[in-house]
């Protein structure tokens, strides 16, 4: 998997897995996300945020990164 991506596109389970994997890779308990990467109509944008809050965010909040990778 390429960790440093500009976009995650896909089902909630795959996005959750990818975000947790990235957090573990970088040793980060906080992530900065941009939810609108295009000309998405407002109603679809709001649904995207609601879906993220319902399906992805609770799993991210429950996950705690325990180790910080050594810097080389």
C-alpha cells in the first residue's frame, strides 16, 4: 500500500482500514482530512460527511496508536 496518498475513495470499511493503517505508520493519533476534493454538489457533500461520521469516525476515535515509529 502506498501510504502517502492524496485521496481515499471507496467503501467505508476500506477507508477506515486505510486511515488506521496510515495513523499506525506515522504514529499519529490525529489526522487532518479534507472532505471535498472536487465540484461535488452540496447535497452529496453533506451526505458524504454524514456517512463518514456514521461509518468511519467512530472506529477512528476508538483506535489508539500505541507506538511512534523511530525516525531514521
